[in-house]
């Protein structure tokens, strides 16, 4: 069955503009500055970006606010929750433990947590590749009821036990935060330290990543960004307690630190060359804490993240020795994917036109009622649930993060980060889903 990458910002889709000469380090910086100035001026995004070549920073920019209420502007050292980019750090830590003969990729989960379903069959490598079959605990129906509350390892393990499995180990790949929470706990058991200390000793101190650490309660006074969603104006989002995501999503960083980390990773300063080969070996397009990311004829390895209102993406282009990282605490009409495409197009000298910020139709909360429901199709692998939050329409596919939909015409909505468009036909209880050249007709359940 063909994989559909709905709402996953970890996949930077290829942009179809015509190619020009690739950058050799010289690029149109004025145009890059203008792109982010336009996004800032139109209040269509907030965040920070960095690009490095051969490990040397060649561009950075910060725009918008770290705290909207207090009018605290973002700067190049403002830190952002990076969500699932944390998984690349965790995978690197696991590979270091493998190199130290404290663990193998074939080690069974049962060695550490025998009480979990299928633990005697699930290997470390399967967890790294999201092939364990363990249910993604952040997709549980009650997750939002307790995500802001501190949870102990014992409490989270019990939730993982209660959620069970959704398929047999190595049967297929399905993204699950559960895998990397468990890998974090395994690292803690082996090193006999909290994951925050493991991260510091193994990664951030050796690489001198001064703005990368295990997150806690957000403190704008310490130059930490809060996150927002854009409705009529910027609205503060929920704040996940960082005891929950652990190495699956609890890290905080800056784009500059992320480019440093990815450059070091690919120059064997974090793990050995053979470990890096294991990390970049793809099975169903998934490596060990890494995904392959296409851009024109180029290929990068990286990861994306999303937690609360934060979104992030970091990638390294081996053939160009270029790393890029973008973190945002607020996304407008133009999604993170499109902004990254813009930045990469400008850097690599591709044709690129600035995004159009023309507003779509103004819809009230009552107008959105016509679209709400669960949409299914025998030809589409996921159910798509449509809900609303005030006058904002929100979608969520089975096992995926929720995503905010923007109206661009009557009955037509889009989510730019996944190049996804939904056209509703309310009178027929139908929805047409379009993505990546594919089109599916889904029917609303009664």
C-alpha cells in the first residue's frame, strides 16, 4: 500500500521550479533577507533559520517574537522546542552505546522492559526504524487530557503497556513516539543517569552546543520562545510537560546549534563512520533517527519536529556539505515546508517567487460545522477526522499529528506543510483529498 505522508513536516517535498546553477557558497542574501522580512511584515510566521557550509555559518535570521504578549523579539540565540529532531540526537546516543559494546542493534526490548507487549521480539533497531509495532502513545484519545502534567517513567511505561501493539515487529514501518521514549529509558538504564545528563555529557558539551538542552517549563526571560497558532491574531498554545516526550521530543535548541550538530554527525564527530552508515541506511525511507529529504536533484538526511505550536526541520546535504535548520514558534498561511523550499531555492540558486499572502474567505465557527466529521475510504489507508477550534478548522489523520487547515476558496482548504488540499462537498457528505498528484474521495461517516 502506498504511504501517504499527511501532516508530517519531516518530509520536505521536492519543489518543481526549474533549476539554475547551484550555489558554491555565494547566494542572493538580499533576496533571502527579503523573504523573511516579508513573512515577518505580513505576520505570517515567527522563528529562526541558519544555513552552514562546510561547518561554517553562512546565513542566519530571526524574526517575530519569542513572547507575543510581552513583545519580546526573537534573536539568533532564542531557543525553541525542536520536537522530533530530538530523535536524531537519541539515535546518535544509542549508536554510541553500540560502539561501546553496551548494546547491540539486535538487543531485545525484553532485556530492559519485559512487561511490554512483544518485548521478546522487538529489537533496538526496529525501535530506531519505527518498525516495532508499538502503539504511538501520543495518538491515544486521552493524551491531550494529561500531556501538560508531569509523568514518571513508571507511569509512562504503564501507558505503553496499556496501549499495546498495532502490528507485529518488522511487519512494516509506522511512526511512533513510543519507540524513542523507550530508547531514552534504555540509555538511562545503561548510563545510570537522567537523559538530560546523558545528552549533555555525550553530545552538547563535546560539540559545545551552548543553546541545546533538555527542555523544561518555558521561560521567555531566559530567551526561550513560547509557541502560538495564528487565528485572527497569535494565540498562545498548550505547553507539553517535558517529562513526557523525553528523547522523542523534549530537546530545545537553536538553528545554529542544529547545523553544528548535523555537520558534526556527518563528519564522524558524534558517531563512527560505520555507525553513520547504519543511520543513513534506509528501509521504507526511514534510517536510524534520520529520513531522506529530496530537493530537486539533491538529497539530504534530516528530521523534522512538531510539539505544541513549535515546528522545526534540520537537514544535511552530504554532496554539498550544507546544513540547514529552521525553527518556528508560529506558522501562518505559508507553512514551514514552503518556507524551507524558499530558503533552499534562494541558497542553491533556483527560480523562486515569494509566497502570496492573499487571505481566503472569512469563515465563522458556524460555517465550519458543515465540514466536521470522520472521513474514510477503502482506497485510502487513513481515516481523516475534521474538527474545529473556534473559527479554525483542524484535521488529523490516523496516527498523525493534527494540522491546521486554511480556507483558500469556499469549501476548499489547504495545509501547505504537507502540500495537502481538501475540497469538501457537504451536501454529499464527501471530501476530495489531493496530495502529491494523487486524488482520493472520502465519505463522511454517519
